[in-house]
């Protein structure tokens, strides 16, 4: 308890003691200490002549003593002194009672003041505590701000270090440039010693030797497929597009055949740029509908499978007519032995560095793939190879240097997983992945001039680059 509250408690205790003293001492002072207290049971009747009788005695809520007495009969002669003494005592009691009342009021007022002061002291203490906490918080905030600024400045240290390093490098570069300038000056002086015509002849000789070296590159083995490069998005989900591998460097015509059946219209574009922009140069209305998407343009002519037959058609773009047609003996057609995705892809015509090929399946070979090399002029079968791979299990296939590569290109995780060499009449399992970007390939053919795979991927015309392993012939090779 705080000191003001202790003082207030002592004051109230003193008031109680004074009240008790008055209740005990008042009768004795006036000669009434022989009286009896009134009880609820009975009241002792005392003769008025015997003296004062205490009727009741109590203490009010403020601590004052209240006495009720029965006075004796008035005897002005004998009781005069006692009466005066009693009046004086009563006056003293009244004065004391008033003083106590005043003191009580002051005490109550002081007590309220003390309570108010105590509340204010508590509030002030809380404010001081809050100020102290705020000071800590403010200092923490300032410290955090400084720390953040320091953190912002810390990355500048390695930057400054890098600036120092860069400055040293720049100095080194200047020195190297000076050295290089001296070397270039020497080279320039040396070149000035040669005649320009002589240098030109040396460059031409180098180009000739490079072409000769390129001619010595033999057919290579497929090692890698990269891409694809999306050239255009057009047509239905299934179709074919191609260029002529035997065309000259200046002839870059593109042919476009949408859908796998019920169509005879071939669209021609003068260049790849025209194909991308849609600037069509010419259309051809074939005499027959085609089947599947496995057509090929070879040496200016279109080779395709006639709809609902195993007949191969050769159509000349320059002449605008059919030059040859021939049936592939025993070849299945009309979705008897298609690729996995279907689409009347029973007969696949393709070309490579060696020539023109047909890939199909027969009942005689138990539905497995048959590879036939065709005469481009007459379409006669030059030679055939029977493989042990089921045609209906293949996605798409293509020929590179006389080797057939079989894919599961209809799947998302496409790869080349089987190859058959017509040179050695042997096969092997491979694992060459490539990206089937649009999830469904319905045409995949190799172009020997571009060293690329042309593909129709779910309405997108795309190109894949191929990496081949080459063997260079030497003068000693026969």
C-alpha cells in the first residue's frame, strides 16, 4: 500500500478509537456508570431519583458514538451543577463531533485525491514505461534503417572490387591492343607484298579444294536429330510438304499437299519465303486422288500412291501429266499395313542420296516392312529387302544413305529405335531421341540436299536438322 493510503488507514483507526472512548467514558464523567444497558428482553426500571439511566448506546456509520439516556426528574436545586457539567460536556461532544465530521470530510476528500493521484501515478508510470519502450523501438527502428542502408551498400563492395579488376583488365587490353596493332601493321605490310590477283587466285584454289573435299564425304550414319524449327502452321492435322532434293541451288520450289485422302490439289510455291507468306505460284489438279501422306518430289516429278490401290504414280510438274504408273506386287493398301497412326499410310515413298525407295508390307513377309529400290523412270523394283520389323508397329520412317530408320513418331517422347541397312542387309536397335513438339507426326521424310527432315506435325510444317557420321575417302581408297 502506498504511503497516502497508510496515513488514511491510521486516521480512520484513530476515529474509531475516539468513538469507543466516548461511549465508555461519557457515563462515568456524569456519574451514570451504575446504569444498566437495555436489552430486547427487558428494561430495568430505575427510579428517576436514582440518577441517569442509559437507554441505548451505538455507533453510527461515520464512527460517532450515539447514546440514549433517561434523565431523572428535574431538581433545580440539587442537580444544577451536574446539569451545567452535562451541558458543557454535551457542547464539547458536539464540538468534537463536528470536528470529527470535518476531519472525516477532509479525509474523504484527501482519500479521493490520493486515489486520483495514485491513478495519475500509475498512468504516468505506464507512460514512462511506454516512453522507454518507444525509445527502444525508435532506436531499434533507426538501427534497422541503418542496417538496411548498410545492406544496400554491401553489394557495392564487390562491384567496386570488380571496377578495380576491370580497370586492370582495361589496362591489359590497352597493352594487348597496342601489340595487336603492331601485329596487324606487320600483316598489312606483308600483304602489301602480294599482288591482289595472286591473292584472288589463291582464294579460288582454296574453294576448289574445299569442294573436292566435300565430294569425298561418303554416306553417313545418323547420330543425332535436333529441332524442330516451325516453318508454318496451316492445313489439317495430316498432310505433306516437300522440296526436290535434286533441284539446283537456285530452284527452291515448295510443294504442299493437305490431308491424307479425298484430295487431288497440289499447291506450289516458288520459295520457302513465299510458302511462309502464302504467296502461291501455281496449283496442280492431279488425275487421281492420293492415299496417305507419304509422297515425294524427286527430279521434278511427284511420286504418290493412287487412292484405294497399291499403284505408284509418277506425275511431271513441268509437263502436267502422268509419266508412269506401276503396281507394287503384294503390297498391302487401304489401311491393311499402315503406320501406327493409320491414315492409309500403307505405302511410303521416299528418296535419299542413293535414289528412290518404297517402304511397305506384304502378307508374304507376315506384315513386316519391305524395302524396295525403284527405278525413277519406269517405277520397276530394282531390289527388295525383307525386314523382320512389323509395319503396323512403326510410327514413321525415312531413308538416309540406303539405311531405313524407323521411329515411334506418333508418341510424345519420340525417338529412332530401329534401323535397317540395305548395304549390309542387317538391322540394329538404336536410341536417337527427337522432340515431337506438337504430339502427332503424320509425315517424316529426309531431304539429301538440305540434310534435313521435313515433317507434318499436327497441322504444323516443321524441319529437323540431322547430324551424320561421315567417312572421308583418301587417295589410297579404292
